[in-house]
């Protein structure tokens, strides 16, 4: 199968549509935010028009107040891969959530993620902050992805960390599938400028209104801890001005892109392709050659 990864704002959506058309297949989203309904603008979710008739899986899959996890993603996507194979289609996974995608491609066992009531009792008297501090010590990377007030997920991550710490497993040999992994890259300053421009476009497209609707519904789940949402929540809470929130969205998006590059470089054997913004067909042809 084919896997397309890369940082936010680099052109994964455009490339994936072109590839899906060429290969007569469909797309499995590898994004931990686009899985939620109502989180459209801030997640840069592919619109119906942008999909150009190509079916996308794992987009608008959950309500914004529902929990989602790496283990859930792994199971759902592996079932999808089997469906693709049964229908003689090439699975095409596209996204920027590296840990989620890695859990599918490599041999990770999540049997230990089921809740152990007796073990949980050890943490009953701890505050959310104290519990999250334990997770920081046990698995810092996971702690950065889970808000401290999401007690259930923090606890699950702590219990999992001693037996199955996905974020530290760097074994690239335990592959579950045959796949070609393409990583899109771009000169950093150019990428950061694109990210800043894209945030401005999101604001113009109604991001503030989108987040305010979630805020007014009282949705405070893990979904709204994503970049673009958590910053505007702080504005609605009265902590930041709208200008401060927008600047933070840009800053955090750039930081995310840097972290994504680091993760892909350290955890994956990527075939890197530099995106040609002036001639995207050239980029597409280069990717096709790698796939062949």
C-alpha cells in the first residue's frame, strides 16, 4: 500500500487526490482531528469540492465530544485495509499524525489498554495536574498530546506506558504490511510562510465562528485540544485577545510542523520528496516514479 506523510500545510491533500484518481482507489485519513465532525476549518479538513468525488475514510467519523485513541485508530484502519484488499484496491493512507500511522504500519499490540480497575485505584486521590505530571515522567510525548483534564485518557496512557510505550518504539523492522512511504518536505521558511498564510485564510473562512459554536455547546473533550481550537478557547475564556490567539495558532502550527519532521525522520524510513509549489505536476510525477 501507499502512505503519504508530511507536516501541516505542505500539500498532502492535493497529492492524495491526484494519486487516488491515478490508482482508482480511495483515501484513508491519517489525521487525529479530521476524524471529528464539526472540526472542519481548523483541521483543514478536505471539503466535498476538494475531494473531487474520491471517497475519504475516517473523516467526520466521530462526534466532537467522543474519545479517540491510537488503539481505536489502529483497529479501524487495519479493518479498512482488509476491505480495500478484498475489493482489489490499493490502500492509500494520508495524514500528519505520525504516531497513529505508525501504530498501523508496525506490529503494536494494544491488549494492555483495557482498563484495570484495581490498578486505577492507586491514582484516585491525585488531582488531574498530579496525574498528568506522572504521565510526563513516564511518556513525555504522549503527555503532550493529552490534556491534563482528560483524566480518563491520561490514566489510560499511564497504565499503558509501562507495558506498551508506542512513542519510544523505534523498531523499523516489524512491518505489518508491504508499503511505500512518501514524505513531503519543503524549505522551512517557505513552509512556515505557507502555514501563516493558511491560518489567515482559516480566519477569513470562519474559524472563530466554528470554534465559538463548539465552545457554546460546552464541548471540552480532547478534540478541542487541537491547534486552532485550544487557542481560541482561551480567547473565549478571556485569557487572550483574538490577536494573541491567532498568533499562537500560527506559532503552534509552526512548532507542530517541526515536531512532525522530527518524528518522521526518526520513526520512519521515508522517501522524501521536495514539493514544487510552482509545478505540482512535477512533484506528482516524482512520487509516481517512487511508487513504481
